[in-house]
C-alpha cells in the first residue's frame, strides 16, 4: 500500500489478522530500513544473522531471519514452481480427457488449476 500524502509504503496481506507484513522507517540520514511484523513491527536490524560461510564478511553481509523475508526471497522460485505445476496439471488433464472424458478431467484438475492460475496472476501483478 502506498500513501502518497504521508509518504509511506507498506506490504499488506489479505490473509492475516495482522495485515502489515513489512513497512519502513528512517535509518540514519539517508535511508530506510524494513520493519517486519513479529506481533509488533520490529526493525530488520534486530533480525539479522550471519550468512553461513560468510563469517569473514559479517560486518557488511548479513541476512534477515524472518519468515516473511524468506518468503520474499523465495518468491521467484515459487512462481517458477507454480508455472511448472500448472503445465504438469494441464498435461495430466489432457491424458485423463483421452481416457475418462472431458468432464472427469476438468473436475479432477479444475480446483488445482484455479488455485495455481490465481497465484500466478497475483504474483505477476494481476488480480490482488
């Protein structure tokens, strides 16, 4: 959500009682840091951990240990998996059509396809 009047940007969820997933607050004079929802908003600087194998860069290369941050990082892989699953279901549906008919195939594959297509659409900027 963007509020141009107050110059605030937040990521909001429609699937939660605590809708703000991430917001930002000023950090020093030139930047902002993300704030993640941990029942209250916690600065990312309090959620950092050293990246395994990068201990020698710990002063300047850390990661954020929060489920929402991990999900944001995994988003491209999840989208690719949804595309692959959609394609596999379409192939499966076509093989069922040949054996059991179109109505059976659409009934068996339909709910999976609807969920995956909706997720892909949302991830690609379609219906929110």
